[in-house]
């Protein structure tokens, strides 16, 4: 077992277990000079090496059975860090390390199909650490990694684990409540697709420790060991909502659906920034022009949509995927020999993002669509590593540095060429390519399984990973498993729509598919009221400053309670409240039929309840706090004018 201690605090901050046996049945540290090839140890890469100089100090070098070597190096980078590197020339082996997470609360790692906060509450079985699309049909009590992942794990007490990004990595988190975060490096499926390119098997990660989680997060942002978005979306996409068709219909989207949606927006006098046409609108797979059978005179349609809402032009975008057309077989990943997908052109033909000719064709095609149809921006969906694994493609690459997640990374790089109006639906080491990280759609449900209760943990997790401008899909969610007689998704229930709206107004980016007009004039008027509040109050006072800080420094826009109150232990568990910027505490209702909720106020001298204009001391729970259907609780730190105004 490896144990890391903080001598200043005289306490352990991390212990790591492994099952490898010592070669000589005893632990003996030897000289590292000739022990291992330093070129294979390497250093973690950072964008600005002048700001991140590493002074290597070997502390442990040890040989284990089966020719497995362990080297631990101390890094002097302002806070205490160690690089742990296991390596063996026998690539048939697997290397497993498990970290004890029972003494601290952990966050990060990526989106999950069941998003809980902290990670100590999840149940993630050992699985390939690759991006994958959420599928509601596959829901169980065990969570899978989702569209955006980042091998960065951080604890509230300030311990950080940063894993080398392109390993054949498997990860489990608290599987069956074992209170362990486990890493396995192994050329098992799906990584055996390219195992012949590798000359060794290794597991490498950095362990760092600071006094608090927020300080540790800042250090990694400052050193550029953790990237972040450096470009904000256009302000109108943050102030006003995006509208889309993906919560209405995706399989059989028609011109009439789009026209009806735009007419309802206009008649309800609701604000808008962009309309995204999602789903099966195009001529064919990999051809992103409109199908003229369902969209007559599409060029004229786009022009009319842009000019119809005369008070403010409606920008129109479309959803695209990393697919090539059936006539472009040379530009796709090739099926493996004897694959059951071979010759089946009904399956998606994924763009070979590593082929320059393929990328050039794809970019040219999208630019042509962009110019001829006068669209503004794309939603880049797909790009998941798990997709090409499912298709059992043959990865005929000429180098050993390929990794499945590079499919996701390269797709995001392509998307970044099309401007700040674009949304990207998957990410791995893609923060500097991504403006809006599209984590949606979520399900039209109340629970943590991609429902309402997953929105806050998802937004906070993405923010910590360097994706501050996160979009969690259409308000109310999408009933992906339900279909009406006309092929549309059933709209979310009224109360769920209202409670979802109340959260979304305070989040970085908003999206509607089903409009409030489905629930009557009262909901339409309330929606307009909330959107005016976002534009006139939240944007200038909270969202705009937090957005600027996010692009300049990398701090999240929506922030965990422990990020603002790092010494408050209760704050580390709160998954149903968040801060917008540094000062506005938001506590929405997360359960059906609830007109009260328990609210935790962090340990500050005083808080003003903006809903009822009352004052409370911090460090306490407000039990059964009244919150009616058309209300949301928010608090700010504010000194009362009189002591008698404070309610204990």
C-alpha cells in the first residue's frame, strides 16, 4: 500500500492499495537512476512549461513480480505532488490501483448516467474510461460514464488525482459501496483493437494535495494542468434561451413542426437567441442539406425564419454528426473483417477524424451548408468513443499514440472551427475547443437518473472539469421512451416543467423545446417573468461577471457550496443547492408535489432570504422552508439593519 501524508498537518490524505507482489518478498527502495527509462516516465504535459517547471525527486523505485516496476517521483510545483508510475514490458499484464475515498468527499471524473454528488454516493462498476452516449433503455442502478469525461478527480479537502490521459484505462467508483476509486490499465477489449502498437503497459497518475479543494482546483487551472473554455458564447445565447426541436420529435422532423414552434414563440412574445433544428431533417446520412420532401424550399424557409421575428433576428442552426455519406466509403472507419456490420450501409458511417482527406471533405461540406442555407452554428452531436467500439471498426493507424477518446477529442477540434455559436455534445480533453458543452437531453423525470435531480450535480461536475458553459438540455426534459400518435415525444408534466424552468434560469445556458403555451396562459406569463428576471437582474449582476471569470481564470459559473465555503463540512454533501458566482445561493425544489424543502445555509454570519425578505444566521438547516409552486428560494449574504430582524 502507498500512503501519502501531509507532514504539516501530521495526517494521511490518501492511501492506495494494489495486489502486485514484491519480487524479493520485501519492500526495498533502490536507486532510480538506472531503474527505469526516464523517457518513458515522462512528465505531464502543460501548455506553458515556463509556468510549470518540475523538479524531479525520486522517492521510490521498486521491482515487483512479473517484471512490473514502480517509480514514485516528487514534484515541486508550489504544492506537494507525486507522480506514480507503474510500467511493465509485458503488455499482457494488467495493473490495478485502488484509492480509499472513505475519509473524504470526491468529485469530478465526468458525467454519469446516474449523477450523484459527491462521488462517494455513486455506484460505478469497472468499465472502459471512454465517452459514450446515454441510452435510457439501458438504465440500471449502476452508472456508466457519459458524453464528457476528464481524468481529473478532486476532493473537498484538497487532494487531486490527475491520470495520464491516453492510457488503456478502466475506472470504477464506489462499486457496490466498496468506498474505492479504482484504476486499471489493461489491453483488454476495447483497447485490444490497437494493442499491437504498444510496447509496454503502464499506469501513471499524479497525486497532489493542498489545504482545500478550491485552492487545489485553482492551482491546476493556473498551471494549465486542467484546461478550461477560454471563449464565451455570444452574450445573446447566455441572456436569452435557445429553442430546439429535439424535445419534440427527432425521427420524423418536418417543416410544419418548425413553423408551428416559431409561430408559438412569436405569439407568446417569448425571447430567443437561436433555433436549432435537430433530428432526421437531412437528405441522407452524412449529407446535412435539408430533405426537400419534408422541408420544401429550405433556403427560403431559413431566410423567412430569420426575418419573420422582426424585433430580433432568429438565428437558425442544425444538428450534425460525425458521419459521411454512403458515397464516401474511403472517408469512413472501415469495418473489421468478419464484422456483422460489414456492408450494412444502414448503420452510421463514422467520419475517420484521423484522415486529413476525410476531415477536409467534412469541413468543406459543412461550410457549404453554412453558406448556402445561411445557418448560424451547428449542434455537433455524437463523437463518442463507444460508438466506434460498437461498430467494431478497424483502426488502421500508423502510430502507437492512438486512443479511442481521441476520436472525441478530434471531433471537438473540428467543431471548434465553426465559431462560437456551436454546441458540442461530447468531450475529452476538449475544453479549449468547446464553447457550449451540451450535456443534454435529460429525461422528463424527477430522479438522479438523468432527471431533474441530476441537473445540479451535472452542472457542477462539468464546471470543475473546465466546461463552465454547460447546457443540460430542454426544460422539462425529454420522454425518450414515449411516443404520441403523431410521432412526437409526450411533453413533460406541468409541475416538472415549472420546477425545471426555475433551475434553468440560474444556469449558464437555457434551452426550450416544449413551450410554456402547452400549460396555459399562467405558465406563459410566469415564464416571461422569469426570463425578464434573468435578462435584467441575473445577467448583469451575476452571470456576466461569472462568465468573464470563467474564460479568464477557469472557475465554474455555477459553483458548489464547498467552493465558496471550503471549511464547511456539511456543504460538501449538498447536491440540491448551488452558488451562481460567489454570492447568490440558489435552492430550488427538486421533488414532485413539494411546497416545502429543507435548505442548508453555509456557515456565514447572516443570510437574507430574498423570497420572504427575512434574515437567518448561517451554519444551519431551515427545515420545511415554504416554497410555493411559482417560487424559488434564493439567499445572499447581507447584514440586517436591526438585530431583531434575524430569525434564529
